[in-house]
C-alpha cells in the first residue's frame, strides 16, 4: 500500500513538474515574440523610407536627430504620467478598499470615471483653455485619463483577498498595517500591475494628442504628415507610436511576471 502511494505521489510530482516546464517554455516563447515583431516592423519601415525619394520637408523630419527628440518627448510624457498615476491612484485605491462608506467610494469612482469617459482630446483641450498649453498640461491630462484603471484594479486586488486569510493573520497577532503590507498587497500585486500596464498603454496612445497644445511627442509627426500630405512622415510617426506601445506593454508584462509572488 505504501509503495503504491509513493509511486502515485512520484507520478503526480512528475506531471506537475512537466506542466510547469511547459508553462515556462510558453512564457519564455511569448517574451520573445513582441520584441521580434517590433524589430521586424522597424526594419520594414526603415527599408521602405530609405527606398523613397524624400523631398526637403520630409528630410527635415525623417532624420535621427528629429526622431530621437520626438521619441524622447513621447516617452517622457508616458513614463512621468504613469509614475504619477501609480503614486496617486494606488494609495487612493487602498484607502477606498478599506473604507466602509459606499458613498465615498461611489463619489471617487464617479470622478475617476469622468476622466476616463471624456474623450482624451476633450480633456487635453479643456485643460489648455482653463490653464495653459505645454508639457505640464499634457501631463495632467494623461494622469486624469489613466487614473481609473489603476484605482479600480487596486481596489479589486485588495477586496478580493479571502477574509479567512485576513482573520488568520490577525489571529497570529498582526496589526492592520502588517496585514496590508504582508498579506493583502502581495496578493493584490498581479491585479494592480495589470492596471498599471493598461495605464501605460493608454498614456502612449493619448500622448499623441499632446501636439495640439504644443507639448511635443510623436503626434507632431502624425499631424504634420496629415496637414502637409507627407505620407512617409505620417506612417513613420504612426508606426513608431505602435512600436512604443508594444514594447512598453511587453516590458510591463515581463515586470508583472517577475514581481508577482510565486504560487499566485
């Protein structure tokens, strides 16, 4: 009887190990797909633009200095807005998850929904009208637009923790702060990171609208390409934005895998 049980356990352990290896292999394969797609897109774009007879206007735009400047502006807006969203939305989400007042939750979520439901260009233009044009206004608009996913995911991540786990932690003598720091937040990490990942991709797309208030970014290329009917400029700007979005989503996905506690 003992021999049979031991053999059964060995078979179960072997199957579990094989399943983990397959999952690890699929995850590793997926990690290389996005960078390969981005490299292929950029290479195809370079070969296509290089084969075209560019006029003087296109040459002033499609050069390394101009492209690096616009990419830097775009990434600066995206990263700064995402960092501010994380700093602001995660603590607010934790407080809302802990508050027993449904009225407070409803009011804060309604305010966050306004920023998300309003068209991005509307948020940017309204802020520029009542405030000023430039980088700071675009940054605030991005924070308003990307606030909701992180806020909602933080609340969901904290609230989904099993109540029995909380009670067990309190029974071991943990204070509410210790329960939050050692139990609830680690278990909520995957959900919170998913919200941050969504916010990052939102910011990449919405940052293209920053050009309308003189905040720079790759939106300048897209708008100028449309206005001047210079399609190589338009296509280059659009492809670069798409590649940045893919890469940032990929980086966020890798970070999500690495930061998620083992066993979750």
